[in-house]
C-alpha cells in the first residue's frame, strides 16, 4: 500500500464522519474555520453543514489540520487540487448509488423538517421486499453493531431531545475508543486506516447515511463511507472515470466439506473435520480476496462483498489490469490444484464499468459476470494445463483414512486433513484470536496455500502494529 493510496483511502473513508458528529447537537458547535468548509448558498447561509463537522472531527480527535483534512472536509467546495477533486468525485458517484439529497443539509431545512435527519433511524431493507402482504417499515435502534438486535417493526420515533442524546451517547463511545489509541493521531498509515475502518464498522453500520428526503433510508453511513473510499482509491490511479469489477467463485464447497470416510478409525474426527473444512473454505476465500487487493495496493474497502465462497471487488481501470488479474488467478489456481486437486476449484470474471454503470449497476453487468463465471466452470483448468501437466501415477502409498482422497503424511491423515483438524481445534479452544494473511514469512504458519500464508495468533505480536 503506497502512502498516496492510503491518503486517498483514509480521507474518503472519513469524508462524511461529520454526519455522525453533527447529529450529537441541534445547536452548531462549529468555529469559523470549520464552518467555512461548507458552501454558502445564494441566500447567504451554509449548506452541507456536515462538512464542517468532518473538519471538527479531524481537528478535535485526530489533530490533523492539513491538506488531507481539507480534502476530506471540503468535498462540497470546488477546489481544483487533484486530491480534492478525486474525493469530491468519489463522493458524487457513491451518493448517486445510495441517495441524492445532501443539498437539503442546511440550517433552514433542519428547522423546517423538525430535525428529521437526527430523529430518523435506519430502515431494514426487508421492509422493501414484497412478500404479497402490506410492506412493513422496520427500524434498527441506534446502537453499535455488537449491540445490534433485530429491527423493530412498530418503531416509535423518539423526540428531538431523546434522539440527540442517543447520538451523543453512541458518538461518545466511538471517540472514547479513538482517544484510547494514540496511534490514530496524526497522518494516516495502513494501521490507522484499518483500525479506523473497524471502528466505523462498529459504530456507523446502524446509522442512516442521509435522511433529508426520506426517513426510510436503508443505506448506512458505514456503507457510504466504505464505498466512497473504494471509489476514490480507484479514481486516484484509473485511466478516466472507469472501473473494473472482479468476481470469483469457489466451486465444490459442499462436496469438499462432506468428503469424509466414515469408519471406526475416523468417527472421533468427523465433527472436527466438518467444522474445520467449513472454516478452511472461508480462509481460502479471504486469502484470494486479499491477494487481489495486495496486487493493486488497495484496502479492504474495495471488497464490495465477500460471501465465504466468493467475492466481488472493485478495481481501478488500468491498461494492464486484466493481464495482472489473469496472471494472479493462474498462480492461485495452480497452487489450489496442487493442494486440493479437483476438490476445490476457482474461477473468475472481470467486467469494465463506467461511473453511470457503477452507480446504477445495471442487471446486464451483473448477468455478464455470472455468465462468464458459469462458462469458465466448464473450463476450470485451462490456465494450468500445459506441457508440464501430467497425471500422477499411483504408488505404494497409504490413502488418508479420513477423506480417502490423498496420500497419508502423518497419523493416517493427508496434509489437508491434518490442517483441517488443527484449524478446527484452534477455533474451538480460543474465544479471541487474530488471523494474519500474508505472503511474507513470520515463523511457522498455520496454513501455507502457496500464494498466501495464514497465521493464527492468540495475541498479535507488537512488531505488526503500525506496519503494512
């Protein structure tokens, strides 16, 4: 991850943090410098007031008052600096995807709508699904994600005073965690980005992104921040306002998970194997995802979604992007084949999108990705079959007693089954631990996939803090 990339990703990740801060008070807390980050309308009052609160957050808690802070907080002012233009354009593209009503963020409108932007709560997307009955708008309580419960069907909206108190309470919890981590102060680093990303996920996932036009907002503030960061990271290195969307799919999951030979010698290990194989699929999916991000020096914000058996990732539009993706997946496919043979397979698809196609994400683009994936599933190994490819002849070796699919290496089990049992044991004996995915050597790894190594730590070593 380059310093320039981190600057773009971090500034855009925090560009609308002012919306969270702003809702903790109905009376302006901004000084003149902070208020000047908001545009002034032809009628003489400030619009997009949340921009000033973004500046205030940078000043109060991150102790930043520099060009990066200005790019993040003044994203509604037309500055010609390249950095500012990228943040502004990323916000505009992301805003068209989830809402388009920020022009209503001014003091006059706040009073006219009785501070709806503070009193409204995030709606469940299920309230917009037609089940043949009357649609029921259910709301989430304003909580951190670890306190989240099911949405409430007959939610009674709180009054302004109660709503402000709820926001202030949640914001205080958020900044308390920010204040406890001295490494978050100052200019961005990879550690700062990932730590802030985790805190924003925890505290802004149940906050509506914007509520000026409607109080039935289903897009969270976290989703908007994450998407803007992903788009800005791409725009900062793309040729024009185009993107690539990459989707990959891990096939054979169900068959792989249940590939267990039942018998007297294996019955004590069946449960461990089932659990461990399910975990292993998720670890492999994450490893592939992070390998793609690492290739393009992107952050986890660029993961559009990760299902545990596949993922969709937003990439910059570069001249050599397709070639780099192809080369990477060839290596990954080769390594997975060496280890899992035909048990687990991997295919991918890549599509170009312009900014209109991105914010609309037309069904034909999604269909094109899926069609390509299904076509490639019929030719899973075409990337690795060459003159060196051959069928391995059976030798006088003992087959694994647990899966019956590979040669035994230890205690009657193959390497895959040994790893599965080890991972399963680790997960069931540790309530909290850290997973590190890396191409680098850090001593003995838990799982070596060839293209990536996976380490499990009870406690993350201090040497990793504040590093790439």
